[in-house]
């Protein structure tokens, strides 16, 4: 089937493009989002081809690693899909997914909605929370040479998009500025169910973290 071949070629392309990427945004992150998106999609009325391509390409050139330039990812994805002669309406949908999937600070209104984006966004957010979300956060914090925690620096819950992108605050603050907010921003019923367990795991981690930090029994 042509669609299966396109998905297979997209997997190969993404693996190659993300060789050597930061550990929280590498091929394995994409693979987890892809698998979760297809799992969630089973209970949703969506175009599985669009879901597959959107999940695989959603972080093909994350703006965090391109000086904040949000145009790189959509351009790379569009050029690749056009090279495979994918239909224009499918490409347009995938590009809109890439442009609108990101959290971007939480105070930004999402300009595009679709059931396919809802599914992929949930899958991506699931990978940002729970045990893997914790691991990814500290991996990225180390990658950016950020402090683990500083009691003197409080989380900023009212950051603008630009402030969020440029933030250099300790990794623990990221839990309050993003990760703990995601449970209530899930789109699908399956996503909400999966997010609850991961959210509770993060709450337990933070409780233990502060206990150890403060030397409490």
C-alpha cells in the first residue's frame, strides 16, 4: 500500500535526521509519540495516515535547537513530503500540526484544531510527563547546563511565549511551568486517562525530591 511505504520512508528519514540529537528529542522520543498516537487513535475518528506522518515529523527540527526559529521544522517536513509526492491536502494538514503542537508557554491560543492534532498533541504531552517526562526534563536541563533546583528562584506561571522560549530557570521549575499543567490540557479520553497516572507519579517524585533536598524524614 502506498501510504504504508510513505510512512516507512518517513521513519527512515526521521531516524537519519535525528542522529545525534539531544536525548529527550531524539528518534526514541519520536517513536514513543508515534506509538502512543496510533494507540490513542484507535478510539478516535481520525485519518491514521495524517496521524502517522504528523507524529513522525512533529519534532523534525525543534525550534529549541534552531535558535527559536519555528519555520525550520515545517519547511523540512514540507520539502520531504513533496519529494514523496504526498497529496497537498495531507501535507498542508501535517504542516499545521507541526506549527500548532507545541506548548509554547501555556498562555498562547492554538490557531488550528483537528482531531488528528488532538491525538498527536496528547501523545507528545504524554511523553513530557511521568517517569519518561522526568528523565527528559533533567536530560535537557543538563544539556543546557541548568541548575537542578534553586529555592530562591520561583516558577513563573505567567510567561509570555518569548519568555518561555528564553527561560533558563532550574529544571524543577519546569514541572510547575509546564509538566504539571498538561494533565488538564489533554484532548482525548484515552489521553486524559493515561495522563492521570503519569501526573500522579510526578507529584510523588516532587514530594520525595523536596524531602531529600530539605533533609526531612
